[in-house]
């Protein structure tokens, strides 16, 4: 008799535990007073009582619609509640899809039906058909962007291949170092800054270097050379000598610009 009594007690306790209804509710985190279609809101799904729950089951909530209004676009986290080990908390990201009066939704947890209590939703009716709303997969957007950029780069490469070889070489030459242009620039700087006897003597001494860079030589250059020949061997220049050299040099001061 004791054996049968123990079996009955065991079956009773087991049946009671299994028949205990799993409950759930959604709590929206700081929602606006009135939601609008397309709004993004956060919420927490609480499910209890569950011992040794399979947390991966709750990741299946993604891409589900609750109460005909809250589309679960992302399951941000699933964890056991810090206050009660029998309570599972899933942090969800919703997109509001449509106005609705249905505040309850059912989920399935390993074959068991879980009724979810959803808070009353005040959603402003949109002029658009609710079916017009859809959620873009961010991963898909990134993937498409990579494809678009790749195709554009290929198109640019093909266009470059159609350029004539000389045109490409000419384009490359523009970015290469030009020693003649660089030399002209340095000499132009000397011409612009020249103001003392030493400056003019240096320019005169290296005249063969900068004359070779000119396509043609102006007669005014000879005036400067003659003036320098008159004064370069003097021990010192007075103000009249310096001004005479300056005046003869003004005609060629900016020849390289």
C-alpha cells in the first residue's frame, strides 16, 4: 500500500509542477505617450517560472510580431533575472507597425504555450497601409553596399583601361618630380629676395646656370651684366652703386614667373 501511495503522490506532484502555467509580460522602456507607426522602442520580456531555462529558445522571438503591433527587430540580450532565478528577462528592440487593440500574444516554449501580457498600446493611425512598413536587415544593407562599391571600382578600372597609353602617361607625368620646374622655382626665389651686394654677385656668378633655363634671353639681361662688371671688383659699394645695380636688375627680377 505504501508503494502505491508513493506513486500517487509522485504523479500528483509531477503533474502539478508540469501543469503550472508559464506566464510572461512585456514592459516597454520609457515609451512616448502615443506611439507612431515606424517608431523604435525598447522593451523587456519577462517569463516565469522557468528552472534551468534554455535561453536560446528566446532568441527565436526575433522577427516576430507581438500584439499585431510590435515587430521584434532584435533580441539584444537574454539572461536570468538578478532578483529571481526562475525569471528570464529578454531585452528586445521593437518597431511599431500598426495600431491594434489586441494586447495578448502567445509564444511556444518547448511545446508549451506561453501567454504574453502586453501593455495597452496607444498608436496613432497612419495614412499609409500598415503593410507598407517593413524592416531593413542591417547586415543586408552592408552587404549590398560592399557589392555596389566593388562594382563601381570595376567600372572605373575598365574605363581607365580604355584610355590611350599616351594619355595615361601624360597624367602620370603631372605627378612626377620636375627638376627644371624645381630649379626655376629656386632661382625665382633668389631673384625676388635679392637686395644686397652679395645677392647680386651670387646671381651674376651663376648666370650660366639660370640662363640655360630660359627659352630666350632678353637684351635687358646684358644691362645687368655690364653694370655688375663695372662694380663687382670694387672694394665696397656706396648707395649709388647699389641702386644702379638694383635698377639694372629690375627688368629681369621676375623672369621665372
